[in-house]
C-alpha cells in the first residue's frame, strides 16, 4: 500500500484515526462532540491578482515583522497557497511563477514543484456556487501536473515515511469560505468555546490524492496509520495560529483526519482537541454535491 502525494491546495497528509466516530463518511455528518457555530459572510469578490512585493522576505503570510526569524510557514509552496487564499487572489500560475516565488522566499520546498504544470484559482460560476448550511462555493481551484504522481511520502508520520502519495494529473477543488465560527470542545463533560477565524474548506471534486501506506507498516501500526482517500482540507487560524487539516476515509470508509504544522513543516500525530473538533465541524462541506455519487477509492493506477 502506498500514499498519495501532497495536494496542491494546501494541505495534504490524511492520517490519523478517529476515535469515537460512528458516521459513515462522504455525505456526512452532524457534528458530534457538541459542535455549534455560525457561518460568517463570504469574502469580498476580488478580481485582482495578488500584487505583494515578492522581493520583500516579509511579504505575504510567511513571516511578519514581529515574528522573529522563524517564518509562519516553513515550506514556500504552502506559503504561496496560503498567500493566494488570504489575499483572495485569482489567476493562473505556471511552474515558472511558482519557482520564482519560492526563490524569493529564500527557502526550499520538499515538494516536487518541477512537476507542476499550473495552478488556477478563479471565481465559481453560477452553476458552481453550491449552497450548504449558509455558505456558498465561491472559488474553484484546478491544479495540473505534468503527469500523474506516485512518489515517496515526503513527510514523517509517527516516525516513519510510511509509503507513497498517488495523485491524479488534474485535481479540481471547490473552496468554501466559512468565516469565524465558534468551535465547541467537550472534555470530560465540560464544554469550552474556541473562536477560530478565516476558516476555509476545500473539497476535492475530481481527481484523487491517496496515501498508500506500506503493507508491513500498516500491519504493525494498524488503525494508527491507514491508507487514506482524501476528501478535502480545512485551513484556519486558532488564536491567530495557522492550522491545516486534511479529511478522508480509509479503505473500509472509516473517517480519518490529520493535522499539519506549517511552522515546523510536519504532520502532527497527536490528535489535538480543537483541530479534531474543527474536522467534525467541516465534514458537511467536504461531502459531495447534493445528488452526486460519492467517489471513494475510484482511481486509475
């Protein structure tokens, strides 16, 4: 078994095991663990391509003047994706554009940027502006590689590089802007409310991103590390700190999620309460469109 390469949208790694989840994935779910929230207004419809000065090492979200020497986002490719979202930039960026951006950041990416053909982010058209629970699809991403990918997993999970990432040549993603909901976390019967901001959910509409775990490792770790079919991603800020979450299902359709630390550029193997609750909250927005047939584990090798 292997794993599906990163994604092209900002998060990737779908690991983790969901204790206590009983809902079947892909069309799911009402939020367990007492999650309640309100959806804020949509982001402004910007038609301007982001114009940040890339010669400034503090440009964009990668590092702020008061953040010291450690950048908020270590990998420049993720820095690029987050900048595009947070500035609501629209356009098409080719391999040369992305390489130039990463060079300006002065840091190297562990991801195979040379395989990216282009990345597009545009306004959703009327047919694409799907509504769900007070939110609408506002942006559409399309990521095109030079070829389909089947590459070694670039990140360590539970101390291992667990297999490979399988990614289709073209990935299409719908972006929902969910604003700043209050996330309710229940611990030992006590409810704590945590406000989060700039929550965006990215649903994988076509193509695939698969984590294919090595068979020997799967036998050793069992449910701690499963093959994962990626359904989508969530990006937000928790008390100002950037958080990335991936959502998916195992081959037996068991719900999975994983958290990514952008500052340290690594997968977080421990399930923290707030990200776990966020992943419950956003599940309805990674479910397929109403009336659509769920695509799970349907891909071309």
